[in-house]
């Protein structure tokens, strides 16, 4: 198994950690078969989480100051409460994806329920500048990093 399947006393199961929806469903079916039963309902996708690594640490305060000055978009950053910048992108009308950007250069995208929306969200994010200005990088990194 690639991911992990949790089974609850109610009989509900969740699959986490797989690389695709098909693999998650396959793992749910495998666990049901192992328990000598079958799935009683069609699996439903609740949330897809995607991660990425920009391979550079980022000075989030400089990053946010610059993008807000240029009015490219607004993000939330409250380092006293949680050390990440939060940006919501509208993927398609009425559907948003939330991107969490950490100073380590890691990204987490949450809130999507279908794979095509994940692709659209990636396309929306790819409309942003392809490199990070050196002013956004922490002083330990002085190299522009492709996104």
C-alpha cells in the first residue's frame, strides 16, 4: 500500500497519502476485501492536498510587502499565529484553492475536491512570475529559484 487507510467504528474509511484518486479507491477496496466485505457506497473525495518545494527559503515579509505594493494579490500573514502566508485563488467560479507558503519554500495546496481543479489551480499559479526576486529570499540564499 502506498498510503494509509483509517477505519472508524461507524464503518467509514478514509484513505490518505496516495498519489492519485484511483490509488486511493484501490486501497479502500483492498482493505474492504481484507475485512471480507465490500464497499457499501461509492468513495467520495473530500479533499485533495498537494505539496511542492521551491528549493529555497523565502523571506515572507519581503515577499508580501512587494506583492501588496505591486497590487498583484493580497495574502494573509500573521507570523505570531502561524508561520506561513495564506493565499486563496479562485480556480473556477465559486471554487477556491488555498495555498500555504512557508518561509522554508514549501507550498501546500488544500481545499480541492477534483483532480481537474487541481490542474486548473496549478495553471492559475503558473500565471505568476516564474522566478523569485532575490529580495524575497532569505539572506542565506542569494540565487533566483524557478517556481
